[in-house]
C-alpha cells in the first residue's frame, strides 16, 4: 500500500473529489460517521462508470482517538502527554482492469498534554480491508507517524495520504467492500476510550 504524509497541517483542508461513501456498519466494528467529511467516488461521469462506486470508508468508533500518558504516572489529566484523533478524511478511487485503488487523505489532529516532554508525539494507525458481507478485515496494514508541535503551540497535525488497492476481476464493482481506519491501540488505551464513551 502506498503512503505519503504532510506534517503540521493545522486545520484539515477541504477538498472536492467525488464523495467517499460512508459505511453504516453497526455490528462488530463500531463506526464513527464524521459529519461534514468528504465522500469518495470515481472520476468519470458516464453511466457505466458511475455504477462502479467506491468502497465504503469508515473510522472505527472505539479507535478514532488515542490518549497517551507518561510512563509510571497516574491517569489524571495532568498525566497526559498527548491526545490525537483521526478527524476527517476525503478522497476518490480509480478502477483499472485488475481492481480498484482507493485514494484516501486522512487528517490527524493532535494536542499536547501537560506531561509532554519534548515537541514530538508518535502514533500508530491502521488501514484494514473487508470483503462484501463481512465485518472482519481480510487485510490490515499498520503505519507509524509523528506530529511535531511548534514552540508555544498546543495543537498540530498531519495529513496521511493512503492508497489501498483491492484486486478485482475486470469490470467488477467494489462498492460493497469496506475500508476501516483507526489507531492501533494497546488494551489499556482501548479500555480508556470505551470508559470515556460511557461518560
């Protein structure tokens, strides 16, 4: 899978490709439907190509944010080194004779915590692909990224440019495939997220 990234972007940019389809997946993975996100679509306006819609892209609800604490400390707000969220995404898709490539821009926003030492925070996120009718991904790729905070700034971010490809027979439609985005969390980080969601 191809990836590029632009660091320290601040506020997510808005683009206007054909819309990314939001998944409404409910069971299994909880999915965060982000209001105002761009959708994903193809690049042709012909009736034949319009039928080849893009796979559904979703951010997993429990894995949309990550909170990092200092080592050996407590779990109060004063112990937070940084927090980050997958805040938005946009993109499009390209069909070829052997499949569809989904071009996704993922916007990561980070916030410095009171316990942070230095100016850089490191995160790991994933892109997973699931077949039509299935909630369990068949492939999953993890990526490491970092965000640097400018002096005196509490927030920063990056834009991650991803291009997962789904192999398909010629003229097959990938609209029912699913692509999941989320942070790769430890069990403790996942439990923290779920506890916060219950409050």
